[in-house]
């Protein structure tokens, strides 16, 4: 159902054994980690729209990748995540399925024998 790629990439250089590896299994799991929006009662809603527009720009994705590799969006061309999945089969967990995430996670944990 998808790893927290940014967290995994952050821990990897800290592994003293250098044995920590990541295996991306196809179809590559892709999910969205955060939702943002603008309050209907915002004092400056257009400033919020400009901020959101900037966040999906190549410049913003470059900043995100520089300060947290894997924190950019898999849906923005040129981001680290987009390059990682480009041309590969993906399994996308969209917002319409997020309400199932807790239940599915429990089932996966049980299937692996963890309790």
C-alpha cells in the first residue's frame, strides 16, 4: 500500500552497517500523504491559491526534493518520485480509497503474521 518514501530515504544514510536497502516492487505503490486546501472564510484566499499553485511548480518540487528527498509529488514531472515511477506500472491509492486505509493496513499486518 505504499511506504513513506521520504522517511525511508532519511533513515538509509544513518544506517551504520550500510546494509539497509529499499526494493520497489511493481506495481509501485503510490499514495497521497497530505491534503491541503483553502478555508472558505480565509481573509486572503487568492494568496492561498497562489501558494498552492507554487507548490506544484517544478521550482517548488526541486526545493522539496532538496530538503526532503521523496517529499515531492509523484504526479509532478521532474520530481524525484515522478522520476522513480516514470514508465513503470503503479498502483495508485487515491483519496476515494483513503477511508479503507486503516482496515487494509490491519489485514496486511495480520497476513504477514504480525499482531
